[in-house]
C-alpha cells in the first residue's frame, strides 16, 4: 500500500496517535489482540503462552485467537509485538527456569513500577488480623466468602446501573454486567 507519510514523518501528538490506535483496535480483532498482549506484557512478567492467552481471552473473549490455528495466530501476534517493543529498545525474552517461567523484559524489573505501587498499596490496606482470620477458615468457608464478595460486587454494579437507567427491568440489569464482560 502506498503511503504519503510514515507515522514518524507525521509528527502527530501522542494522544492523537493513541486515539487512532484505540479506534482501530475497536474495529479490528487482530489489532485488539496485539494491543492487549502488549498492555499485559508491559505490566506483568513471567507469563507463559497459556497465561497470556488466558489473560487476553479474559479481556477480549474466549476464542479471540481463533478456533483452529490459535497457536499460529498467537505466535504471529507475538512477533509483531516484539517488533514494536524493539523499536522502543525493549527486549522481550522468555525464561525457561523452573522458578520463573514465561515472557519478561531484559534489564527491567520483574514487576512494572506502576503495578508494584498498586500492589504495595493493597498490602498496606490489608488488615493483618483479618488475614489471620481467613487463614483459619476451611476451604469451603473461604469459597463461600469469595462468592459472597462477588455477589456484593455484582449487586453494587447493578445498583449503579439501576440509578443511571431506571427504565431497565431488574432482570435486564442483572444480565448487563455479564454481557459487558463477555464483550470485552
């Protein structure tokens, strides 16, 4: 395809380029997969192929790599992602050691600093006494607590939707969060 300008020659502000990329990703499944892979790799390290595929499918939906040639699709996507990272002088490598298996960036910390900051904040918020209580619970009691937490989170989302869209029925509202998750 003939092009008058390369991206570098256009000298467009980064926010404008990002808006165009997001638009393309919303319309093109391949671009969406590759952008999702890049975002996941940027923040998380030591994810295997299966781990990356699961993370991407969690965002874009099951089967987003295709049903038959998904391995080929994944590796083609990873080659494009690696080329993009190379342009930014980031070296994506794969570790096969038992303790740390998966993709990582050479000469970069094992966790992206932004994610590390979020994790540290979460640890600061954790109540040590509450953690000790949870450790004493049986697996079935912990499972029940997890279900209760999920139900409460879903109910909070439903309540917010109900406040914004009073014309919807309760049945429709309860299905909306699940439908939105499957579309992501």
